[in-house]
């Protein structure tokens, strides 16, 4: 009689990682982003990073309102725009009306930034999601991609914090640039009135934006089950297309 073959040892199922809390997901973006994005595969909520980004953005625009004033911000933007010569030829009354109208627009857009972020992120996500899914074969839903975009944007909160510190530290109101308030890219040290194309390209080399691109690429790689280098390359490629296009428009205006 043949002996019975030994049975293979029983294997215990691999326990799933415990779900992360929202504060843990946000904190891990700065220390272990993959952990956050594995959790995004479980739950593609995005309200946490949206809230954090919105709060710090509102703190920044409030500080700008108090320390700079939107009239001064408007004057600075007009002085470095294609409208500068035409503005200088206006009468004082016309200039005052122009500043008032421009200030109102900037104020409404600034305090409406939580809504603006939702729209901007939806458009950006649509482009990236379509490229990743249909050109790179990522297994990615739009909802997960939307969440990745918000979590990937968290490093730029540091820019808001640095901008607030700079304003309260006594930055020159006449030299304040709302679109580039702190020295996180080479364009900060360049003359805004010089070569506008080179200024735009230099502004793209922003350490916080590059950080966000890398984090976002990691997020798309984890949630879309694709190579990390491919995901980062697609995000960086679209960013460069956008920045080169904006720099060309600025140079031609």
C-alpha cells in the first residue's frame, strides 16, 4: 500500500494594510507618499488635501490683502504687463478707475480660490488621466486620478507658508510678485521686465512644483499600476508643454 503524499503546509492569508486616517494620508505625502496612494486605491477621497490647500491659500490671500493691499498688487501686475505703457498715458482718474476694477477682479478670484482649485484640478486631471489611460495603458479611474492630483499638490502648500512669512517679514510691496512670491525658482531673481520667454521658462524650474510632479507621478504609478518613470515623465511632459506655451504667449503679448 502506497503512503499518502504529504500535504503542503497551510499558508496564512496576507493581512491587508490597515486603512489610513486622513491626517495620516496627508502626512505621508511628505515622508512616504506610496503609503498614501496605496490607500487611495482603497478609498479615492480627495476632500482632505483640497481642504488643506484651500485653507493655506486663503491664509496667503488674506495676508496679501492686509500687508500689500489689492490696489498695490494690481499696480505691480499692470507695471509688468503689456498694458504698462497705455496705463502710463492715462489720466490720474482713469488710472484710479483701472486700478479699482483690476483690484476687484483679483480680490474675487483670490477669495474664490477653493472653487477655482476644484475646476483647475478637474481640467488638469482630465488631460493627465486620458493620457495615462489611453496612451500608457494605466488601470486608472478618473476619480482616483482626481484624488492623486490633490494629494500631489500638497507640497506647494509650503509655498503659501513661505509667502505669508515673507509678507510679514517686510517684503517690499512695490516689488511683490503675486505669481512668484518666494525664491523657489530662478525667475524670482530675474527682471520681470526683461525677456519674458526666458522668465517663463525659468519660473518652471520651481523646486516645489518639481516635488509635486514627482509625488503625483508616484501616485499615478501606484494607483494606475504602471512604471513610476513613465508616470512621472507624462506629468512632467505636460507641465513643460503648458509652461512653454504660457512663456510664448507672454513673450508675444
